[in-house]
C-alpha cells in the first residue's frame, strides 16, 4: 500500500488502458478492501488481456465462465460482465476514455488540501451520471471519485505529504 501511494496513487493518468484498468479495479473493489484488489491486480491484468478494450469487448459467455473460476480476480459475475460491457462502451465512445473522464475536471486535477476527504463530489456525481447514460456499469459516484483520486483527476494528498 505504501509503494502504491508513493509511486502511483494520485498521479495524473492519460493512458486509456490504465484508465480502463482503474475503472475495472475500482468497480471490483465495491464492497471489498482496496488491499484485496491490489493483491489481485496482476490477476486482473492477465484475465482481462492487459486491459485492451478491443480484446475484452470480444469476450463471450465461455470467457465469463472461465473467469468465474479464476482465483486471481474477484469471481462476481456482475463485476466480470461489467468489465466486458465497459470495454464495448469504450470502443463506441467516439472519443478517448482520457478525454471522456478528464472533461469533468476541466483537464486539470482538482486539488484539496484541507478538510475531510469526501467520498463523492459534484464532479464525481456528474461523471457517474454521464458514464451510466453511455452504458458503463459499476460507475456510481463513490467509484468514480475513487477513480478520480487514483488517476490524479482529484489530488487529495494531505498537506505535509511529500506528494502534495
């Protein structure tokens, strides 16, 4: 967890595959601990074709059944099927996932240095609403805000943190 914080969490991400990865991981985390998901990260990369949306979008019921038996990921059918559905939506966006997500913060990280870190914000509410309208799954406002934090759209490093 320390290495994840120090080397990755909160750094701006603009790579569509990495954004798709975090969208998947944040959705998988719903109801579980983040450490559980981080320990399964390599399993997710292997299981979901290193988050290549073109490959994942082609997964069918046979791949879903295979994934339901894979101990390297969270074996929840709704979560697995959401990854495949999200890959298909990404291919139909008409824009990069990067531009789709970063528009909610005007292309620049939101910075907060005081007060408690929220679970949702008006920006994550808007992102969630938009993504759901486009057909994405497992994209509630809390998941969207966690994605925003992880991928640097929201910089919530506390004052005094060497990353702030």
